[in-house]
C-alpha cells in the first residue's frame, strides 16, 4: 500500500519503521528540521520537509493515489486539517491522532465521521485502558486482550523459584493439562524465541502465554505468582491519563491521586469525588512516607514527565510497594525497565501505534497487537474457504518456524489448539509471529 505519514515524532517514526518493514510504500511529511533529518537518514522512505496540512505539499506527495493518510503530529489542529484536505483531494482512508477530550466521546458535538475522518485515535484513552488492565492483572508485565477480554495474551517473568524453571514446555503442559494454555514466545537475553515443546523455561525469561480469561489465575499460580487482591492504589499525575485511570479504578478500589500543581489538584478533586486527590511531590520521600506508600498494592506513575515517572517508580519500589507501573514516551527505554525493577510499563506511543496498525491492516487481518520489548506480534486472521491453512491439521501444515497458532475463535467457542486441531473456514485465528513473516503467513489464509 501507499501510505503518507504526517509527523515524525516518536509515534510517526515507530509507525513508519513498522510499515516499511512490511514493504509498504511510505512517504513522511515533517516540519521540524531535526526530526526530518533523523527519518531521512535512518528510514527507507520519501521524506518531505514541509507542512502536512498544506494542499500543495499533499498534492506533491501524491495524496490522490494514496491508500491511507495517517496524521500523527502533536497538534490536533494540524492532524484534523490534514485529514479534511486529504479527503477532499481523494485519499481513500485517513486517520488522525487527537488529544482533545472533546472528541473522546460518542456524544461529542462533532465526531470524526462528521468531518470525513475515518478514525480518530485518542492516545490517552488507549494508554488508560492498557494501564487499568495491568493494575487489575497484578502478575503481568504486559497484557493484551481479544474477544471482549475472554482471550488474553499475558507476559510473565519466570522467577528463580518458579516451579517451571528447567522444565520443557511439553513437560509443563503435560503436568497441567487440566486447563488450556500455550506459550507463544520467550524473551531471553535480548532475543525473541518462538518456542516448541522441547524448549526449556529458564530463570529470568519473560514468557508470553495465551489462555482464556478464566484460566489466567491458574496460569499465574503455575508460574509461582501468589494471588493478590488490588485494593490500595496510588497514582502520580492528574493529567488526562491519570484522571482516566483514577476514574475507573476508584469504582472498586481505594485510590490516591498525587498532583504537584495545586490548581489542577483542586479541580480534579471536584471532578473525581470517589478519588482522594493529594497535592504533593511524587518524588519526595517524606511526602510518600507520610501517605503510607508502603501499604499500597500498586503505584502507577503517569505524570507528563518521563524522568519523574521513573524516579518516583524506583522510590516506590525502594519504599516497599509490591507492584510499580510507569508510563514512558521514549520507546528505547522500555526494554530496560524490568532490569531496574519496574514491574510493568505503559507507552502511550506504543498503544497508539498498536491501534493504528489494527486500522491499517483491516480487511483479512482484523486485529493486531504489538509487544513493547520483543520482536513479535499477535494478529487475528480469518481464513477463506479453500485456503491452505484449512486443508490439514496444524501439525501437518509445515508452517514457518517463527510463528505459532495461538488460539481459534469458532463462533463463540475459544479453542487453544493442539497439533491435531484443524482450522475451519471463518474461524478467527490468533497467530503469534515475527513481523517479517506477516505477508507470507497471510497467504496461507487466502
């Protein structure tokens, strides 16, 4: 496909990198000189140093023959205007990233459809949903859901005293065949392994599993994680993201929300009556101690400052908090987080790219989830009648090594497959694979 990306910040750069790796024809428009230089030097794409909301620039970029335009600058106005102009000029589909809460609700006075934009992506909303899932599932370092949360992919760190250490995948599955689960990937020493039954779990591995929601507690217990109830939550940062997370969690949990700006704290306290809003510094040890941080089940740092989130998260761990989740915007930091003791990371940028990739690949691919620190992703495909994937049991298909069939959704039934399982036309099939295989794997479903 021919794709135009407007904006080469963290989201635009990461998005372009993924799309180029899948052999899409990508053109990037960026006003900032430093960002323009970065993408021009590092990505195999046409890069234009100009305004993405200029009709002249869009025409020169070939917008009339473009399949998708993705407007992902930091300016709502630029993104919306670029999409409106592009639609008028004949682009097939367009998407805009917007931060304004005025566009966040179905009852908003103006929706994306009203102004010809096919999809509006709200970064804070997508990141808030991911954060809430991680708070509720207290063992996971990452969690992705399908089928209205009934099917989940969860990443768990294999601890030194875990019962599965030094056992093969086949041995663990055989010993615990009372419920269905599958190990999709193992991240070990910076490398991503798509495993088979003979692979062994090692201490320090991050293992990615797929299972039904009802079986997740048994799976986490199998890895040696005790069942813990999340009741007392402390959140740092009362920006859009912090407010969204606090509003949902306060329905069932005791939530303290820390904000350093007094005016913002007072405003939020009025709007979130079920949340205890505190005016204070989340990096002040005396303040945190006075608020009995050691009694918290989870500390969530989602302020607008990456450094503040990291420092406060490390302090929270030092002061005895059981679980720490932080928000970062720099993707390069993500692989380092587990090494310094942070339990889980949310990236607004990664969540935004995830949502955009689902949109770009719509059609035969109906969902996609990118994972932050491994070179693999989950995609959901539907096979056509007569496609190769439906002709034999899975064990006889001779599929590529770096992919695995994780689950089937057949009507309303969820199936964790085995070697003798045979895929049927119109099954929804969750495939876990390395990104370079996507086009090759899609051919099995066509």
